[in-house]
């Protein structure tokens, strides 16, 4: 069994233990591609899978708008009330951190194991909800920047 296969098995197990079905499923799909000798698709997945996933994520967020379930008065309120403004600022901060997390994981993919393990600890001992490696990576990137500033 190759080191890559063992690593994917470990990620899948950690995803299951951490109740992160998305991580577990992604590792399982990659293991399946290895098992059936479809590794030739890995470069295409590396280039386009994140983009495709983000498209589906944005579609799911925009469905209430498309379905007409968000009235214009709610949109206006998001620009003129404190909770609305805080929600906008939070969205900006979250997307910035996610971008930083993606860049960190692209530079140091080995960090994924630590992020998944941290998610498992957060779920098991602190009642957390695993939301994915990009936000965890974004927080790690922010912490790296803070450590660099303090040196």
C-alpha cells in the first residue's frame, strides 16, 4: 500500500471521527479513483474541483433569492442596521480568511491532517461543528501572521 493511499485512509478515518462527512467522502472518492486506476483524472480535479464546489456552494446560498424568499426590505435592512452591517463585515472577514486558508493549504498541504485532527478535538471536547478545512486553514494563516508580527 502506497504512502498516498495510507494518507487518504487516515484522512478518511479522521473525517469520520470528526463527523466531517465532506472530508471523509472526498478522501473515499480519491481512494476509489486510485483503486480503479483513474489517477489520470487527479490533475483535472486538482485544477477544477474547488471551483466546481464553490459554484455549488454559491448556488445553495443564492437559492432563497432566486425563489423570492428574501424581500427587498430585508436587503435594505442589511445595509442600514447594526446587525446587517456586522453580517456584511463578518462575510468579508470570513471570505478573506477562507482565501488565506486555501493559499496556506496549497503551499503546505500536509497541514490538512492537523486541521482535521483539530476539528475532531473541537467537536469531541468543545461542542464544535466541523465546517471545513478552508476556515480552519484561514485561522491558521492568521495565527501564522500574528506569530510573525510578534517576532
